[in-house]
C-alpha cells in the first residue's frame, strides 16, 4: 500500500468518524438557537470564556463540563447493571457506524487509482444503514428494561412498537427508490442524481419520488424519536421514558447518540433524495472540466458573501442597551477578522487552482472539496428542518402515531411501489 493509499484511508475514516461527532455541537447549538428563534427569545447568549460567547457555542462547553463532573448515580434497585451501562453505548455506536457507507464526495481518481469517498468502501449501501438503524432500538429497549422502572419499561416498549411501525413504510419507500435507481450502492445513487431531466431539472429523488420523500422523512422522524414522534420519552406521560434512571455521562451518551442519529438521518435523506454531494446542475465530470471557471466564480462570490456576512455579524452582535466600550462589538470584530483570514486562505487556494493543469490532480481534489462542502451544507439544511418541525408541531398521541404508520403511510408506500414500477416498465 502506497503513502497515497494510506493517506486516503485516513481521510475517509476521519471524515466518517469525526464529522458526525463534531456535528453534535452544531446540532445542539442549532437546536437552542432555533428554539429561541421560534419562541421569539434570544436563546443561549450568556455563557462566555473571557467575554467570548461564540453566538452561544460556549454554552455547549459548559454543558459538557457539567455532565462530565456530575455525580453518576446508579440506583440500588437496578439488577442488570451491565445492560444498564451497555444500552447507551449501543445507541451511540450504531448511530456513528451507520454513517460509514454514506458517500460525501464522488469517486476520487488520483494517479490512475480510484478512491471511494466513504468511510467503509462496501457495496451494501442502503442495506448497511437499515440494519444499524434497526439495531439501535435494542439500546433503547435494554435501557428501559434494565432500569427496573415502570416509566423506563413503558418507554422501551413504545420505542419498539414505534420502530416496527415506521421501519416498514421506510423500507417500502426505499424499494420504490431502488426501482428507479436500479442499485443499492449509495455512491451510484448519488451519481444517478447528477443527471438532468429534460436538460434542466436535476434528477434528484425528491423530483422522481416526491411521495417517497414524504414517507421517508416522516418515518425518519419516528426512527430518530424526534418530536412529534418522541413518545418513548414523553415527559408529560413517562417523566423521561427509557432514560429516566440515567445521569451524568451515561445520559450524555444517549444525548450524543440522538444528535449523531439526527446527522446520519439527514445525510441519508440528502443522499437519497437531494443529490447527495452533487452540486445542482453540475455533474462531477462537468466540474472537473470547468474547474477553473468555477474557481474564478468562487473567488468573486466568497468575498462578496463575506462582506454581507460581516455586516450581519456587526448588526446582530451588540448589546440590547447602550454600553460604553460594548464588549460584544469588540467580540464581533475579532470574529470578522478570523473569517476574513479564512477567506484570504480560500482565495489563495482558488488562485492555485487557476494556475493548475486543466483536468489534473488539482482539479480532482478541488471538485472533491467542493462536493464535500456541498454535502455538509445540504445536511445542515436538513437538520434545520428537523429542528423546525420539533419546535412547531405538538407531540402526537400514541394511538395517532400508530394510526399514521399503519393506516396511512403503509398503504401509501405500497401504492407508490406499484405506480413507480408501472411507470418504469412503461418507459423502459
């Protein structure tokens, strides 16, 4: 194995392992700021380190310190302590591993070798995701059962019934997608969506399978136990549900697993329905052949976008009342200087692309980085949709949740398969 092969393995594994973990902080911050926005309040803006609040991100560090040093209490009535400790690890591990086969860029060709840009280069594709998503419910069931608490047991039972109810429509929605794509390999699915329908419409899954998109997103909300489907931990009925007996870091692992699952679910929705890493209207081959014009456009667009972004920071980062030597103004200027430094670095990189050989290794690497950025932007937007729904809709009753899964989504998913199959056969 050459040095380049080892480097590419490190890059793929590092992205697949650390990006979901880094997005825990991003998701928590988006959750709190989003909740503040929808409830017409400020959100977290008090915790600081030497006056730097980072728009509320420092609050995450305060929470982490609290959970790390908080006393880890395990009740004496808990008899199965091994399973009690194992449960949050299962939830967290399955969430992280399920991202391993999601492609975050198109196949990179360097030195005559091809590198699949996903953590584990397997051909299982969507089957890997479905298997681990289904396995994660064992952690919730074990948590409720091993807690020896009636609320925990009820939360575990609810979660098991919920997963059974919504994994079937989710699987059927994927079947209709596979009829269109003709493959289970996620990278090939993303490549398929790089085409154009009628020459000007991206052939995204959302365009080809709008009903499948709705079914999959609703089922994904239920799979991740997000409002309005968080019946397994409904505080108004079950106190805290399956994790009622957990505290300190064991509770934090559940908390982290939920947000990793939120990131992975958003990444899967983006990959299946919104083109994955594909830049809209620009396939990988088009980007490689036109790397220099794209780099030039970015050289112009990035400073302009930064100018308006800096103005927004200055307007937003001020105290709500007159203050002499306002510390928030000073903080804002520090952030703006850091962002401008990043912009200068990007400009230098883009300038190097302009002087590189057309279609050479630099163009391939540039397209890979651009697709990775596109993928993360799409995933972040999908995470916002999750947060938007959570702070907009109330929680369903349990009978409403089951009725939606069995009497609405299941028949619609079956109908979607029949219609899709008929259309594909007719057009073939």
